C-alpha cells in the first residue's frame, strides 16, 4: 500500500503529469416564455427585447426578469438591426467543431433601442478596424435558412456612421 504522500507513478517511476479523459454531455434546454417569444421572433427575422417596468432597461435577448430590479419583464420592444460595439475581442485560437477560422472578432453589441449587450460576430472589415463605439448592422442569412437562433444573423458589419461616444453606449433606449 502507498503512503499518503506517495505520488502515483508509471511503470518507470516517473510522476504522472497529465491524462486524457473525454467527457460528453447531452443537454435538454427548455426555453422559458421570454426566450420562446424571442426565438419565435428571430425565426420571423425580427429582433425584440423586453423592457423592465421599473428601471426601463431593455434586455436582448429577453430574460423574463430584470437583473437589476428583480421584477418580471413582459413588455416586448421591437428593435432594429443596427447596434454599437460595446467591447470586443479578437479570437486567435481555433474552437473545436467551429467552422469559423481564426482570427475573428466576437463583440458585445448594444442593439439600438436596448440597454444591455448581446454577443455576436463582427465581420465585413479587417479585425484591426473594429473599435469600441463602432456602428454596425446585422447581416441576415437567407430567410430559407432561418431557424430558432441568433445564428440567423451571420454577423454584424460596419456602417458608414459616426462612432457612438463611449459614455453613451447603452443609454439611448
């Protein structure tokens, strides 16, 4: 029997420093009412948010309740397809199973009419051109490809509009 402080060793008495243990998990996701309504609107090519009745923040995607106030959000707010880059990162590491090859930009985008950002791709320009405050517009896939997800939007591309001042991002709803 090994003493409590003994290291596990291989047949050659070298310490074991790594092992592979693949793990596969299957999840069943049940959308709540707010998410279900949001996904149904996406299937129709529309972006919508939900407004908090207390603080008036608009959430995209809707969460069914306000994270700030803790109250239910029921008022649906139709939104356009323009947004502002709130923050971003350039991804340089390949993601297994992801068809998008690095480097690419993932950004927190505040959709016009919303206060809270959502995550999506920015493309249609060089990665070096992406900046905080940049104005972008959704590039939708062909309607025949639409399903129940944000991937109905291929990416957001730059607009020929002035940048939003940093301190105004998310305050225009």
